[in-house]
């Protein structure tokens, strides 16, 4: 399976856990956790679909929550298990976001923070969302993450000049600058209208739509060099603007938070 090979090759050579622990990577992590914290209540049961190396699962387990995790890539599962601390009530199983037949609708919070990056058809994308909603209790909350189209166009196509190459020109609409992707590029890119279309018809209510890194990835070096107090000021600014409708489109990562109605 071509997609599986590309995913395995990528995550076997890329330090995803380390990315989220850098100061600039912490912005995405802290923003996502800030939204999760809004809905956490004692005794809740949490599912993370596409858990990667477990940055979120372990953080929530260390808060005392029972967390079940599903991950597709064996390399990530191995690191997830290595990172598990004594006393964490956490499990992990290998599986796909589009086929969660082993799970039932028992979860208060469901995290879908990686799979939508790597599903290349609308059918697969809708199936992953449907499964995440199905395994969530009525009234439970789902957190789905996406990669933003225009941040990639700006940073990679123009800042790094990749749009000078025919290979990338063929993937970008010359009028709208909407990007398409193949398993070789690995990441699927979305705009707000794409996400809205995917969500149409599901029995949910949107609670938040936020950029989890916003301007951060355009100024990684500057953010990594910030002293603690100045970084905290940057975070306050980021939190103040990350749901602004006129700014979310600039974000590399987008978080859609919605409640299951029925």
C-alpha cells in the first residue's frame, strides 16, 4: 500500500515528538491542550485516533484520565510504549482511523489530531470523521486537526520557491491556489470551505474553529530564541487571535472542535 509505505518512511525518520517539544512546536501543543482542557471533567474517558508517539495521550493520562489510543504506524507505537510512564492508565492498539470496528461509543472526548493530514479521498476523510463521531458519546466532544492550504502555499511554494518547479505547479490550481496532494507529498491541505463541506450532514455543533500555530511557523527561529517571559507574552497574543475568522487561514494547523448532538 503506497500511502502506508510513505507514512512509515516519514515517521520513521522524523522526530514528531521532538517537534512538539521545541518552543515553536509547543505553541501548537499548548493551544490544542488549552481547548481540550475547556471540556475535561473528572472521570471522563478519552480516545486518541492517530496518536502518533503519544504526546497528547500521555499528557492526558498523566492528568489522571483513562486514555485509549489507536495508531497506524508501528514505529510510532513503539515510541508511544517507550514513553509510557508508570501509573498511566493508557492503552494503544494498531489500527486505522477509517475502521474502528473494535471500539464502541463510550468516549467523552475523542481526538482526531493526525489522520486527516493523510487521507487522500473525500470518502476516506468522511469515514474517519464518521467513525470519530460514532465512538463518541452523545454530548461528547471531538477535536479534529487539519493542515492549512494557504500556509503551505506561502511558506513552501513562495518563500522556499517550490512553485518554480513543474512538479508543484501541477499540484496547485493557478487561479485559486488550492493545492492537491499525492502520497508522495504526504500531507492533504484544507481550506475552511473544504472542512465545512466534509462536516455537512453530521449530527454535530461546532464549538471552536482555531489556528493552533497561526504565525508561529513563519518565525520559528525568533520564537525558539525568546526568553520565557517574552514567549509567554507571544502565547497570550496567539491565544487572543487564534479564533479570529480573518486570521485562521494563515495557520499551518487548524483545530475544529465540535459536540456530538445525537
